[in-house]
C-alpha cells in the first residue's frame, strides 16, 4: 500500500511540475566565467586612484542553497601594478618606484540576493546581491630596468637579505573578498551578471614596498658598478643625482595592508534536469 501511495504522489508531483515548467527544470548549480578589469591600492597608489586598470578573469561554480542564498567557488586571475609617475604627490613622483604582478586566486564566497532569483521563473528574473568570503592568492611583484625584468622579491629591496630578515615575505597570502553585484537571467538556464569585488589582504608587500630604506652600500659596496638590487631599492637616482633614500627614511606605509579590486561581467549556465524539484516537497530549489 505504501508503494502505491508513493507512486501516486510521485506521479502527481511530476504532473504538476510539467505544467509549471514545461516538463523540464534547471539544476541548482551554475558554471560560468567572467572577464573585466583589476586595480591595486597600496603604498604606490595611496589615494585609491584608478589610473592603472588591467585585465582580470574568472571561472566559477555557483551552488544555490535557495533562491536567496548561494555559495560560489572561484578561480580568479588579475594583472595589477602601479607607477609613482602616475601620482600627484611630489614625494611619490621623486621616489620613482613601480611594479607589476600577476595575481592567481582561489576563493569561496557566500552570496545574498535582495530578491528571489530563479532562472526560468519570470517573477524572479533580476536581483542585486551582496557577497563576501575568503581566499588565498599568489603574487610575485616585478619591474623592468633597461628592458630587463627583475622579480623584486629576489632583490630584497628593503634589506631582507642584508640584515633585515624580519622583512622577508611570502608569495602566498590570504584575501577577504567583499562585493556587490547584479544578476539577470537572459533566458532559462543562461544568467548574466556584473560584480565589483574588493579584496582586503594580510600582505603589505604586493607592491614590494612597506617599510624604510636601508643603507644602499649594504647591497653593493662598489657603486661604480652597481648591482640591480642597489639600483631598484632607490630609483630616485634616475630622476636626479640626489638620492631620496636614506637609512631609516620611510619608503612605504607599513600601517596599512595592500588591497586590490576586480570588476567583472560574467555569464553562467544551468543545465536541465527532469528530476522532480525538491521545492515542491517543502524545499526551495531544484537539484
């Protein structure tokens, strides 16, 4: 008898959902990618300027807990950098430092929709949302001098290898993405979005600048034929014959950590399923 009742219930459920969704549904998992731009903020860009926006991209999986909450797993890329030449600050211009870096990041984020969002449901077609989470990222700041690329971490520009071992830093660090965005399903199973996400980090060396200058002769006692490290730790010499750096003079601002932001358009896809949706049985979504 129980089997007969269960069979009748299953037939009723699927018959009802055929009428609602034309015999097919969409899974609660999305697969997508995004493209856009990235901007760094830190010791070289201390006024939060937007003068060095470079490319960024992402691939992600979004899992819907219900029509208002989702969890997203992302692999992200961003190219960032800055140059003191872009600053309006006289000291920064004279300091004359610059860097670039490729950021590779993996993160997990929660999304909180303001409105109900369900692909294929006309009354749940659009929503703004908030997002936040945690991630890990890899960076490796570099610069070019006379056409040659130098990885700045290997140079130890703040004295890491000449007596200031407490300034040694890792190429890996933690970030905390916080952002806002909008979602819109273009057609059932195809969703579009735009998101601005700011990353707070635990590193002050994304730009290879943080604390003070050290005695340049520690890098090279023979300045008549200076080493790359000797030159790159104080590039004010390229602007004038009078060096800016003196031992103990501030080179960066160690009181704040570096940050970066991405803003991306994304497209994602949900695939059809013929399973009876769980929200008809007291749940919210279809799996």
